[in-house]
C-alpha cells in the first residue's frame, strides 16, 4: 500500500511540476516570511512512514521543494498560505511546519574546573498533507543530508 501511495504522490508532484512551469504567479506578492525564516525551513526531511526524502530550500524569496535525487530543474515552488504553511494547489498538497525548541545543560569537567554549556536543540517537523492523508516528516541532521545531494 505504501508503494502505491508513494507512486501516486510522485506522479502527482511530477504532473504539478510540468504544469507549474507554464503557469504565471498570481501577482499578489504577499509574503508571510522573511528570507531568514524561509532559510530556517531549509534541509532534508524524511519519514519512517514514507520512502522518499524531500529537500527544501529558499530560492528567489520562495520556498522550493524537490525530492532527494532529483535535479533543481525539477523542483517545485511552494505558495505561502500563512505563517509556517505552504501549498501546491494543483497537486492538492499542503505543508505545515512545526518547530519544537528545547534547551538542555551539559556539564563538562576539565582540569581548570567545571564548565556548563547550554545547548539549544531545535526539532523541525513538516506535516505533509495530500489526498486526505497526513505524513509527519522530520528535518534530518546535517550529517545525514549529504546522502544523494548534488
């Protein structure tokens, strides 16, 4: 069932890419995110529930998505719907980003005394909604993003 669903999504996203190349933007110019905010969504997202990994990045003040292993020419520009929400209406796709931020302390003992470092951990999730289904993707750590990147 996962393979059929995955094939359906790939087909839908590929079709959307082909048609989006010919369509013009709506010209509203509305933006809910700064460039820094768009860049904060950049990364590779993966899920145990879905075999494909998606790469998101900022290009020309827009958030762009492609699946890992595909060229940038095949990437799809996402529409901004509201804060932390993006979509591709032709594909019936919605993305909802959620950020969980936690802080923790690490004690390091050295010959000169005890140092306390506060480290910040940020967990970014992307909720991928299509055809009535929701799949939670998590941003993969940077060391995992080198796989299949070009």
